[in-house]
C-alpha cells in the first residue's frame, strides 16, 4: 500500500484493496511475533536475557512500515511493560498506527 492514509478511504477494489490485505497480513504477523516474544522482551528488561531488541523491532514492526517508531517503558498503571507505537511527525501514518493498535492482542503484564 503506497499511501497508508488510504487505509480508511479505499474507493474501489483493486490495487489499493490488495495493498490493504497485504498490510493487514504484515500487522497480523507483527502481533503474532510480539505475542511469541513478549516474555523474552520482559526478560531483556529485567536483565535475565541479552539480545538485540532494536534489530528485532526493525525486522518485525518496521516490516509493516519503515517509518513507524517505537518505545518501551514501564506500565503506566500497575506492574508490567508498555509498548508505544507512533507515527511521530509522519501524520499520514496515523491511520495505520491506529489500526495496528486496534488489533493488539491482550497479553499479561502488557
């Protein structure tokens, strides 16, 4: 999908719809991978493990779109972690970020 803003406003089936379907698959793949790895991410933050989180995020999250930005931190309410996914100044990516966040799985301590 060339223009992620078109996420909400596809006018007709065709190339845009195929692009949307491919993008949905990449989003689903991201969340499957995150769900598979979330305990290892927690282990990394707790210093029980050591591995290259930025490379993993580049491969998986930024595989959806290379200009997506991310940040991890402590949960704002309760124990656990949080992941922030943002478009930062790339406003045209906001609908895409909203869709990524809408489809996030519920995971313990996240």
